[in-house]
C-alpha cells in the first residue's frame, strides 16, 4: 500500500542558476533554504534584519531599505542592559545604542543595494498573527521579551495581507522591474497561538498570496507548507518539539524546491560543490600523514578548477 500522497510540481520558468542573485527574507524556515543555497555556493543573501515572521514587518523593512530611511533614537529602547529595535530581530540588539543604530543603518544601505541587483526574491511568511505595541500603535517584528501587557495581538485579514504584499511587490519592482518574486508559507507550526488559530493564520497567508501570484508578472508560489502538511504528513518528520520540521523534512522540501527552481544545467556543478564541501568537512585520523596531504592537494585542485569555470568561491 502507498501511505503517502506525493505532491507533483512543475518546473518554473526563470529558474535559478549560478549567475542568479538571491535574496531571502522572512521566517526561520527561509534560513533553512538559505543554508542549502549557501552550502552549494549560490549567490544568496538572507534576512539582513534577522528572522521576520509577519508580512507587515517584512513590508516595513523593505520600504525603509528602498527609500533609504535611516533609523534613529526614536526607533530604539533599552531593556535588560541591551538596546533593541521593534522592527528588527534580537540578533541585531546591542549593549550600545549608537552601535545598534549604526548597524541598522548599514544594513539598510546593504539591503537597498541587494534588492536592486537581486534576480530572485524569496519571501517566506510565518504567521498572520501580529503584535501591536500599544504605546506606539505600531505592529512589531519582534517583542524582545517586553512584558506582554504592552501589546495587543491581532489576526491580519486576508485584505490586509494582500495589501501589504502588493506594496512589497510595487516597491521592489519600481527599482528592479525584472525581479522574480517567490512567495512561500513556512511549515513551522505556531502552536502557542492555538491549533485552530495556527491553521486560520496559515490560511489567511495562503489566500492572500494566491490572489497575487501571476507567472506573467514573475510572481510565484512555492508550496512549502503544503508539502509538509499533505505530502510528508507524519510526526516523524518533525523535531521533538512537534513544531519545527526535522532535517529529513527540510532536505525533502529542499529537493522539491531544487526540482522546481534550480536550472538542470546547475545540477552537475552542485554535485561537484557537494564533493568539495564533504572533503572540506572531512576530519582525518592523522592530519600530518602523507595520504591526507595528498588528499588536501587534490581537493585544492578541484577548488581551483571549479573557480576557473564558474567563479564559485569557497
């Protein structure tokens, strides 16, 4: 008997190759896809402001980056001896307010440059449930462990999400008309919100994206969430927390993404890169042995050869 319903996906046009410039932004699942792309040495840039879960947070930072809006002291606050920004992840938080502002503004400039030269923008949405800071009346990207009483929780409507994504598309295409935008919904379960509430949130995200996808306009949808829910559909594909996909699931979704989006001509090159990566990760019993030194010499020759024909850096 067949205990799975394998999802059937078609290859897309405007596929990714080793000349493509990729920009990934969004939830923690986008980091998994980025790690795969980075492993195979594609030109990829990921989450400059840290992990962002909701579309409003992504829209706010893309708007700032495109318009080169700088951060200042009005955008920061101090908690537990560190300075934070509600618009960015805690990875960017800093003991120095000046350093935080400086780093945020440097990231704004870098992101502006990246958006203008990106060939494929991959946006992974995690949740439609957002937190609004009551004092500022603004939706935040991260609460930074500020007491929950300072926020209200909201579920973005399908229209609110659609409008937010439309703004992102218009902003990005105004500075980069030829860009391909790939939307996907994270398979990570936000069960702290509740089982029904998590599915309602994901449904809002999917419904909003489906109103905007248009292959003629280079607006696409990749079904990460559906692969996890309907193809894998088994708790053995989750980590022990039963929330995050495990390595097997991530590898499977990556394989599906590769089949749909990575140019076949790049596949042989990916195999060569994989061989080199495995070689670089190899831990010898005796690093000083003649055999290992010969192995390292051959590995460096492979690296030099692949650099010459494809300009890949290790």
